[in-house]
C-alpha cells in the first residue's frame, strides 16, 4: 500500500458453481419445473371461470329486479289511466266515456280546461306510448292494456282492483278497465290475448 492511500475491504467472490449442480425443485438455469407452471395456469382458469359465473348471476339478479320495477310502474300507470277514465265518465251529465286518450288531458265537453291526466304515460314494459284499447259498444274507451307478450314475474298478491291479473301468462292480459254500471264491453279488433284495439297515443306531455 502506498503512502496516503486507504485500504478498502475486498468483497468476497461468489463461490464457483459446480458442474451438474442444480438447486432442488428447479430445472435448468433455476426455472420452475413445467408441473408448477401447469398448476398456476389451471388455477388462473378456475379463477376466471368463478368470476364469470359470479358476474352472470349478478346480471340475472339485476335483470329480474329491473323487470319487477317495470311491473310496479305498469300497475301504477294502468291504475292512473283507469281512474282518469272513471273521473271523465262521472264528470259529464251524459255519463260518457272518452273517445280517445287525449280526452283525458282536456275534456272536450267542458268550456274550460279540465284535465283528468297530467300526461299520457309511456308503457313501462314496451317503452312506447302505444297502448291496446278496450272499448264499449259505442266505440268509447273503457280501459287500456300493454301490448307486450312477455311473461310477468308477478303472479299473485295483486290489489283488489287487479285481482283478475293473477295467473296471467302475458302482460297483454293485464287489462286496466273502468266498468260503469250496465256497460257492455266489445272489442274493436282481436289480437291473440286479450282482444282490443290498438292505437298510438301522442308523445307524453305535461
């Protein structure tokens, strides 16, 4: 060592690797064996399958919840239209039913503006303003029904006014009809179930 120089400690050299020596459980160059890689891939596939099944089940639950919510909306909307038809019928001295759903927005028999509905509702099941119409012998509207042929989830526990809906196989069989005394119900046309006329109501408006 020369004058003024500081002696640094030397790092020990790694031991020489013997030829043919391999660490237990590892293959060539320290790589894990093929069996371990296979188990890892299989575990990944199982995990992906479980996640997919969970997402599918969650989607089915969400879809069922959405359908039940639309059913509740249909029951509410149908009842509102039925009540409006009843108010229209009882408001006039001649006891007439409306000729169109527009009459519920403004009674043409009254000199002023008299409304029985604030707006024409959309069908929550089909998402359109097209309703099936139930009419009497004089071609006046008694009620409405959805044009959907889908099967309802709700099959029981209806209100007294809707008890006839129990066991129905299609939404189109849920008819919201106002029944005045001594009224004779006829149909303007005959779709599969239930018979009734079809019309396209104007866009919903306030």
